[in-house]
C-alpha cells in the first residue's frame, strides 16, 4: 500500500465544518488536506441541497461569525433574489456555494481530494498513527501530525476507537430528509400561496397528507425557499428508520426520497396549478439529509442543562443560539417523556450559549479533533448543534487548534486556550 506523508493536518470530510477547519489551519501556515467522498465541498449546503441557512442571529447579535459569516456574506452577494440585509433563514444556491468554498480553499493553500473516503485508521494509546483512504487509485495510507473528523457521522473517530453515543435508549434516530429543487415555477403565484409548513394549522399540507393520490407524503414537515428565479428549494417530508451506517438500507431510502420529491411536485401542481402547473423537479440531493448518527464522547459532554442555563465556558470557542430542533419518530415526537413538549426549546432574543473547546476533543486522544454535528453533546442538544452555521464555527475552532498543536508540539488537551481564543477573536469569532 502506498503511503502519503505530505501533510501536517488531514481533515476527513469537506462539509462546512471541514472547509472551515481547512481554511483556518491553512491560513495559519499548516499544510492541509481534505478528504471528501463526494465531488464538491459544502456537504448539506451543496450536495445535500438544504435550501436555507438556519438563523445567523440571536435576534440582536450575529452569533456565527468569522469564517461562517464570511461564507454567508459571500453567498448573499451571489444571489440576486436575496435581500442583502437579511440575516435569518437566508436561501442557499448550491452551485454558487460550491464555487465560494472552492475559492476559499484554493486561496488558503489547502488541498482536497474528491471521491475519496477514510475507510480505516491505525491508532495507539490515543494517538492516530495513520489512516487508510479508498478511491479509484485503490487504498492509500496517509499520515499527518493532527487529524480532524468532519465526516458528520464520526467515521474517522470511530475507526480510531473513540467512544461514541448514537440515537436514543432503544436506538431510535431522528428522521432524515432528501432535499430537492423544483423549477419553472410562477413565482408571483407561488408567493400568493398560504404558508404550507406545520406552523400554519390551516395549511393545505394537511389536505395533501390525507389525499390518497399522494401516499408518500405522510407528514407536515415542509420548508421551502426561493433559491433562484423560478426555482424553489425544498426540505420537505420525513424519511424514517434511516441509519447512515447501513449502506444497503440508505441506498433504498435514497431511491424512495427521489420518488417523494416527484410526488411533492405532482401534489403541488394539483393543489396550486397557477404556481406549479408547468413546473418540474430539476434536482434531488446527492446525499441524504441525515439528522442523527454518532456523537463522539469528548473531554466534555455539553448537556441540556448547559443549554437551558445558557452557560459560557472558560474554554469556549464560539456561540450557538439555534433552538433545540428534534425531528422525532413517525410524526409523533417520542424524544421527550413529557408529551406536551413538542421537541423544541427556543431562546429569547439576545440569548445564546458557549461551545467549549473540550467538546471538540475526543476523550483520550492526543492528535484528533472533531467539528460539526459529531461534537461531544447529549442527544437533546445535538438537535441544536447539528446545523451548518455551528458546523462552520466549530470547524474554524478545530482548524485553528490543530495548527496550535503543531506549532506547540502538544496534545489536543494541552492547547493554550488563551492563545486559541485570542486567535479566534482576531479572526472574527464571537466569544463572550
């Protein structure tokens, strides 16, 4: 097997967390490589066709800053249909976002290999010695000084032997969704349609659900955003029982997701012909919108109590204000024992919590960091921390910390927190 030892830092996964980690580390002078299994950077915002960012503000302050806000503002400038002053629930054009991530990576000096994924790792006493990467060239062994797991599913950490948790007590997982785009819509007529999501209890989405002609539309999860002239992106419908580790099962669900997308188009054309009568499905996501998989156990596990108390930390590397957003099982949210709680917990305006650096450090590891939705937290707070702006924030922190590990020749647990926070603040991070 060939061996490649050309890099200081290797990042598994090129989603928002992975890109932010790579850019942050490369800007600090490190030689960085991203290993990405798809053909583009950006993860759920590009390959996953998620049609909008979750809110970037806490109602009073920009909560996700630094590289996160840099990406956010660059994309808004490329989208003629977006109000440039808008901060919350801003639509995403996947094709524009791909180029933004490409350019940021190239300008930073970091490298990427596409259509490649980590399939094994060798570790000893909490130190990763090498990883094995699979692609068209076969199997290649890579070695680096520091590794960052940005896979979304915690694959690198798992292969390295890190502790993790997954799902509920009985293995139950949040629902997934396959996002899609519909084009050739009459946008003026579309704007006249009453809100279709579940927040509007008079919504015709409930008529569609009960319509026997559309059996694949079974629940009221429905988010839609104009992403370009004549095109609307959809994060709609739930796909149940999807476990990202079970590749045969996920392959079947991907095919089901594409059928669901076309069924939505047919239903919308039937119920709203002025808007959707001439429309067509022009894209379905290349990756499933997985909302729950592994959570790596870190040096600190962020808890629901931390979230509710809006705690700050001496080692915090950023802030988060997104609500606890649980997509429970089979339309009825069974996540909470209290049935009157519908799986959401919202902050008031101006409120947020800190994200501790220790939640990025897998327990017992010296040269491995995590970012994105796999960071160390309990299941409830996972429902908040899993979204893209937070992934960008934790990615920047992981990349910056990785560069300090190399410069100081120290363990991940021994990073100079004062210096890390100073560098993050210098580069735009929001830290209290």
